[in-house]
């Protein structure tokens, strides 16, 4: 049996010592030797045991493991709020979120991390083997208010990612790092993206996924509450009546993919992620291992607590009934 406390273990130990002291006091003091007191002591003891979360081993189970670290580098800047995907029905950022989830499902047993560019550049997900956390990080991707967006600088985004990847590679030299860059390829400076020199050497492969169409579309404005304003669009400048048209910069993305020795995928209006995406990396990286599954004993303790509470409630109800009968 093992314990995985759901609260700090120090709290449980302190409470257990106090409960033990109170129990000894009740045993020593004759006036405190009542069944209902010891019953309630047992209830508190079981609650403390539940907080300790005891678990027992079960039969061996098999799980998928791999030596891959997947780094999602996501452009979540204003231009990704352009509705030119799937026949003009979906925004670029919506399709990117869905693609991240598909990739996570395609690579079970890997580790996942996410770096995001919106109003700033930050790591929204530290490297983890928890796929549900990675899914939650993808779900959390939302457009940021337009007046807080600093523009798109993919060079800074990739430089930030390179430093994180290098750090993780040093910690786990036996694992392979794979980069997924999700962006429309636009740079605010309109210059080709400059890549950090050390990035390609840190990677074992990668995929650059481009979002948008060559015709492009108007960029929706985002409110201060981070809500997409369906009928309001970004203009070229404050003095212009023309709307800014955001287009897929495939040339820039192809250049990035070549520099990184990565695969370029144009995720255009009707495109889907390649069916062979998993085969691109899985060669000699996925296997199964046996491990001992753990059964949570929480429910057994909960049943015992409920039983004692019902017992106590029955005794109290019976006592009240006798008191009312005596009054009559």
C-alpha cells in the first residue's frame, strides 16, 4: 500500500497527533467514555486517512511510452484571428487548437510543452507527460485584446523556444525533441524570420504548420474582455478606411522549415493534417512497458465514513424520540 496525500502531509500528521491526544484523554477521563464520542473520533480518523489517499497495487498493466519531447510553439497573435479556414467558417487559431489536440492524441506516451506568442512570449505548459494537462493548455489558447497585442515576431518566439528546448535537452539527453511551429508566417516587420543559430542542433525533427490562405482575410478586432468582435476588423492604420488583410506567408514558412530540417505542412482552407504524421517520427521511438496499476481505496473509506455518520444520526434520532415521548 502507498499513500499520495491530497493535502500537505504535515497537516495530516499534526491533526493525527491532536486526535490521538484527545482519544487518550477520553479514555483516561471516565466522564468522557461515551460511545458517541469514540464514534466521532473514528469518523475524524477516517477523514484523515482519506486525505492521505491510500492506494493498493493491482495486476500488471501495459502502457505506451516514447522518448519524444514535443514542443508546441504557437503563434497566437492578432493575425490568427482571421476567419479564412474551412470555407471561411473558422478562425485560424481555432483550427490550430484542434490540430494541437490531434497531435497530442497521435503521440501518446510522449512529453509535451507549449510556448505561446500573444501580447508576450511565455511558456504556458512546462514539459509534462500528462496528456490531459497538454489538452487543457490547448483549450486555454484564446485571442488577446487587440490594444494589448505587440505584433508578431517569430524570431523572438523561436529564440525563446530554443532556450527552453536546450534546457530540457541537457536534463534528458536520452530523449528526442520535436518542434511543432503553428503560425500563419506573418511578421510585423515584413522581413524573413531570423532563426536562432542553436535551434536546429537541438531538434531531432519538426513540423512547420502554416495557417491561412494566399488570398487572406480581414483580421477581427478583440475586445478588452478578450472576446472576438464578429463585425469589427483591424484597419491598416488609424487614418485609413482600408482593412488590414492577413495572408499566409508560405514562403517564409518554407524557409523556416528548410533551416530547421523540418517538414512543412500547409494547413490551408480545406486541408487536414497528414495521415502519416505519426509515422514521420515514430520509427524506433514507441514501445510498451509493464507497470503496476494502483487502485484508489478512497471509496472504501468513504463508505465507512457514511456508515458511521448514519449510525450516529440514528442514535441521535432515537434519543430525540425518547425525549419527546418522555415529555408527553
